[in-house]
C-alpha cells in the first residue's frame, strides 16, 4: 500500500517494539471473540518486533508460572483460532491473585521473562485486578529484592508495568464502550433460539418464556427483545412498576385477540421487581398459566449463549481492539494511566481503565439504592436508546391516548433486498402510529408508487416482521424520474405528507430526483428521509447500512466452512468472489473477519506485480506450517483480472506447493434471516427517522397543509463515526462517485492494513485516530449524537 504523503498522518512504523515483551491473558468468564483478540495482539506484537507471551489459564497461570503457563507465542501458534469460540489459552477465576502473596509470585514470574507489558482481556473484575497489580508493581519488586529473588538491576530495568485492557464479556455490562467482545455473538445465539422457538410456538399457540444471561445487566434481554419483537421484557435496571403482572397479562391477551398465535417473554436472569424480589422464568410462567390459562413453556438458555463461533462483528471488533492495544502499549509511558480499548459508535477509542470501572460500579450502586432511572442513564446512551425504542414499539397505546396529527406518511423499499429492511418498516409503522399518523405502505418501490400499489398499514400488520429476511413490501430498482407526474398524482390522491425511503444507492438517487421534481410538483414539497439499507454498504453519508452485517456473517460462515473443507488434505488456497458492485466493503471487512491473506477491491488498484507478490507470499507461507490460504475478490474489482484469471494464475504459480479452488458466493449474501445487529440497527435508525419526519411536518405545517421546500427537509440519516446524523442529500453530491456508485471517501479502507498486517504483509498503518486518551463521558451528550451504530 503506497504511503500517503500527508505529513499530518502518523504511522505506527515510528513505534518500535524491539526489546519489549508483551504478555496476553484472558481472565474471568469466556466470550466469543477472545481468540480473535489474542491473535491480533500476538501478530501485531511480533510484527513490531516485540516478544509476545501467552499466559494460560488467566491470572492462575501468572501466579503458578512455569513453561506450560507462560509460553512464548509464534506467528503460527495463533493460526486457525480466529473462528474458534471461547478462549484457547484458557481462563480461570483465581483466588490466589486476590492476595498480596499471589501477586508477588505473579510479579516474580513476569520479571523472570522480562515482561512489563500486559494485555488483559476480561471483565471489570479482571481489569480492576490488573490495575491494582500495576499500582503495587514497584513495591512488589522491592519485596522480591529483599527476598533475594531478583537484583537491583532488574528493578531498574523493569521499573514500570504497563497495562491495556480489552473488555471480553457477553453481558455488555462495562461502561465506556458501546459493545464488549462476545456480546454480538451471544445475541446471535439467543436470536437463533428465539427464531426456532417461534415456529413451534406458532404451531401450538404457545407462550414461551426465555431466560437469558445478565445477572446485573439487562442488555442481552433488552436487545434480543427488540430484535425479535418480544411481547414483554424484564431487566434488572428497570424493574416493572407495581401491578405489572396484570398489565403484562392484558398485553398478552390483547396480542392473541388480534390474531397472533404466540407470545414471547424475555427475562434477564437478574430481573427483579421494585422491591428487589427476583422474577424468574418459572415465576412468569406460573403467572401466565394462572391468569390466562395459556399453554406456557420456559426455556433457560444458560451457557449456550457463551458458546459457538464468534460473529463477524466480534471478530472485527476484537481484531481492531487487539491491534489498538499493542499500539497503546508501545505509546505508553510511566505516567500513562492503565487504559481500556473501547468502541464508541464506529471508532476504537482509549479510556482510563479505572474511570470505566468506577462508572460500572456506580450503575450497581444506583440499582442497589433503587435509583433505576439513574442506572439506565449511567449504562450509556446506547442502552437508554434501546429501552426507549423498545417501549415505543412494544406497547401499543389505546386510540384515546394517541395524538391525532391528521398526517399521512408513506414508507417504501427501493433497490435490492437487504436483511433488516422489514425490521426498519415495522419500526417506522409502529412509531408513526404511536405519533398519531396514518401509515401507508408502498409495494415494489417507485414502480409500485406510480402504479398506485399503496395501502394503509396497521400496527398488527407488521407483527413478526423483525426476523424475516428480504423485503416483505417488495422492492425494485426503478428510479422515479420518468414517472414523477404519476407519483405526484398518487401523493395527491392519498394526501401523503411525508416519505420514508428505505434502500440502497437507488433510494439515494431516487430521493435526489424527487427533490429536483419539487420545482414542478408541489406534492413533493414534503419532508423526505432515506435510511440506508444495502448489503454493499455503498451509500454516501453513512458508515454502515442495514443488511451489510448479515451479508458479512454469510461470507464469514461460508469462508469458515470452505477453509474447514481443506483440513486434513494437502495445502490449498481458496479464491472467493463477493458482491458489492464497485464497493469493496464486503471483500475487505469480510477478509478481516475470515482471516484472508488478500482481498482485491476496486478502490485499491492492483496490477500483475501485486498478484505475483501475493502468490509468492502465499507460497512462502505454505512451505511452513500454514495449511490453507484464503483470497477474496470483489466482483467488480478489475475488469481484466477476473476471478477465473486469479484462480488460474494462483493454480499455475502455486503448482507443487498448493492447489486452488474458487467459489462465487452470489445471492446467498443477500438472503437469510437478518443478524441481531441489522434488526436492531434497522429498528433504531428507522424510529429516529420517523421522529424527525414528525418534527419536520409540524415545523412546515402552514395554512392547513405541509409545505417543505428547503434542502434540509430532504435528508439521508446515516451513521457517521460516533453519531447518527441527518444530512441533506444535496450536500452529499460532492462526496459521491456516481459512475461507480460509491462514496469518494470510505472509512473502512483504514481497516485494510490490519488485514494485511495480520496476514504477515509489510504495510503502512495510519494511527492518526489513535493515541489520544479520552475520558468517560457521562450520559449528557446532545440528542443528535446517539451512538446507536454499535447497537
């Protein structure tokens, strides 16, 4: 990758790890994605010239010492662990480390190997222990000198212990990060079970009570309830008001009376009532049977949630955090406080470890003192948004409680189908109805619009939509320019006062065409907003699109299977073609998640010399202990270097060392049930869009009608770094490459060097965004900057 000449950029080449020793350990409960973090730390550490050690069995291994417990890691020792769940270096709870004597033994074991940099992957208990160890370090070394176990030179040489933490916990119970490693994978396990249970519940008209993990944090329960459209959710941060039993039974009964054949109730294992009394799955079941007589079953998910392979999101998150942790260790000084690498919106950030721990403890304190509103706020804006959105969508107001707006809003899908579109439509319809509007569904995009395929859609019509893939409304790529007159007629006939368009690049172009038509037709002088939904993730103005996460998981799962098919056979390289048009997002980020050796994309031009160098690199690796290679190619990366060409080149050049296979993934990337991330992202971004439309309609309502003709009333709602932002589509024109249907600047290109580094290529990695230690922000951000991108 050519080195940018921009002098303001910092590259990690200036950070040398030569002479340094880094140890990585996993502690506390295991979480999917820990292995990806360990792999990233080991490879990045070796890459910068440091010695890297595994500490097996967490702090227990550090206290016990010995060759088996503290072992130097090699590049090959972390091969094939990216897709494995749990932690291959083991994790254990260690009582001994809590004692001063235990920490003294641990210090001795580290000094013997010259280790003064620790990368700890665990929960708040593990990270607090690490910080205490760091604070005691100089005292522990003095004691070791007094006992004659080390000399004064060692004290001088290893005077400071540097610590960087990464949070591995499926509960997402750590303040300061939007997502902890393992949470997304745990949500995958829960949603897989819920989707499976729904089919049997439907058959027998049953009520199912699902008990999920979360002794002190209700994140898993809350987000899975949002992602599956559960009827009721019980979490420790927000116990139900007194009399909840009757309200819940009324809700379940009302759902059945509207024709639903099932009910789903999700209970966090730590759920309590206002008086601190535990609410378990069996308590809820007995209540439903006693009051309603419904056939009810309880399913306790237990450790299933910790198991299985990590999701694409967790692999990418852990890989990014692992690399960031090594850079943080290289940049740290004796005065730098221990930090934790966190995710804020779409960015990796560093925060002081103890600030995060203290805030996490404050949440528990608020709950113990029954200050539940405060506990929800302390959990962070992402958690608070989830709770607000759930309340908005799950509990239908009575007709008498609804505000009467007399506004009509149309919602349509445009472009190719993307998993999560239906969750976005459901959210829009229910939020619209809650705001007092009449909601209209347009079938088959703009084509259906001009043909008059428009009908009112009610609350119950969208029940059960969150888990369905594709587009239930129907979607077409047709653009509106040719049919504006007919569309204007339909807008007039149905008195449409606002438009919500959910779709990809065609939706973006369509919105621009409608904006242009405002000059000729007053019908288009209404607030219009677009929510990006496309597997290609190529819409300007948004870092993420609904559907891209599901497609990434499809690619990652397939790559795992394909790689596994070669186990036990001779050395083999797989060439895999992904979708995306000219946008290399799926190939690049999928490559990072699947552990690819190379990913060819349009945005980063390549020639025959690059292909030759990749083949030579793989040949070299294959002569060692590596058995399998993986190469991804975006479908439009180069018109001459096709998938067939690359396959034939690799086959010929690798002859005698490895053989080759190719695979075109095709439309399987668009299909399937939406991932928890896409369901939740679709639900929240769509709800936000609807509240914006309501505000704009009220602002532009004059003389008995809505009249909105300014640029800021035709917007795209997108995820930008740390915030969800409304951007006038006119302002996005300059950011767009219309020929290739991609944004001119794409954030994920910064991740490409990570993939190359982890595949043992020498490259430049821009760390300009890294290095600034931030502080934990209490939940007082402006409303517009909801960090909902990471669920």
